[in-house]
């Protein structure tokens, strides 16, 4: 469902695990130069550290849902762009916020599209951990309720499409992340009710292309609808390695819808 009278939607980024909001600034800046309002929603699961208790995926989703609802109440159409773990959070947070559903309830605004960027997309009842299985990276260090990265091995895989020394600097900027958020199952799947697009990242070494294709198959099987797909020649974090290309691909997803 497109925005009325040519009004551009607000694009809300849902980051991947360990990723601070500024990891997406280059993409959001490119979109804003083309007239889009953007919001990058920080994840509580990646924004706490000991001695505070680690946040849950459900806390991430609740905070995101509140942000979306606020934008909708301002009569804004919203597009979620979900990266990696963000695919779980965004799917969960979309309940009751579709444009179609809000219109039927006499409310303004709503989510018009979900865009999954090399994202983890579970079925209802599954967690990220269930879906990834043996693909969970071996370079993660678990200490209590939090995870961190072994820097150089992580850089080589997470940022495989940029020079290793640059990737190392990006990994150093990553936050801790909640262990429990990876194990909490989806209770609602936004892709069941909201038009969606999946952006493949062909060189991803965290979520290989075959894994991404299976996520598309999951969405199609569960929703009963075919899914639009687009591709980028990029690794796991195109927001870092290919921000302009990612911005253009997001816009293509919106135009094609």
C-alpha cells in the first residue's frame, strides 16, 4: 500500500544485534537527501551493560512498537527496514500497526511495508537461535547475560567486503548484546499482514545466501503470498560497506511496491 498523494513514508531502521544507531547514519543520510524522513531506533538489547540486567527481545519490540505508534498517530506512513536480528524485533513489533488494520479501526497512519535486509525471520514460536542453529558465529564471547565479539575473527566475517583493518575498527565500536534476546520466540509475525520485501546480501558470511533464501521461503509459506526480493553485492553489513547502494535499493523496494 503506497502513501497517499505522493507523500513519502517515514523510514524506520531496526538495527542488527550489537549495532549502535550510528552504524546506519550513512544510509539514513542518503535517504534524507532524497526527501525521506528517517528514524534509527536503538535496541535496548544492545544498549545495556553489566551490572544492569540484559534486555529481552520483547522489550526491544515493545519500545519499537511504541515508537511506530507515535509516528502513526502523527498521520505518517511507516516503512520498517530491519537488519539481521532486527528482523525478529520488527516482525514482533508490528502487531496492530499495519496501515490496513489501522484504517479499518478509523486510525491514521500505519506500517505500509516491511523491508528485511539479510535478516533473521523466524516463524511464530521460533527464536533467532532456533532459526540460525549452527550458523551462530563462533567468534561470540558469552559472559553472563551478555555477548561480545572476538575482534579480528568477527571483522573478517561480519565486515568481509571491506579491508580487514577497517572491519576491526567497526567491530571495536560494537556494543555488548543480550544473550537472552536470541532465545526468545516470536509471538507475532508482521509479514503475515504487511507487504514485505527481502534484500539479499550475496556475499554475507554470517547469514549465507542460501539461509536468506530459506527465510524468503518461510515468509511465503507462512503468509501464503509471494515475496518481492532484491539483491546487493555486499556482505553482512551493507549499511557500512555499501550505504549508498543500500539506500538506492530501499528506494527501489518502495517504488516497486
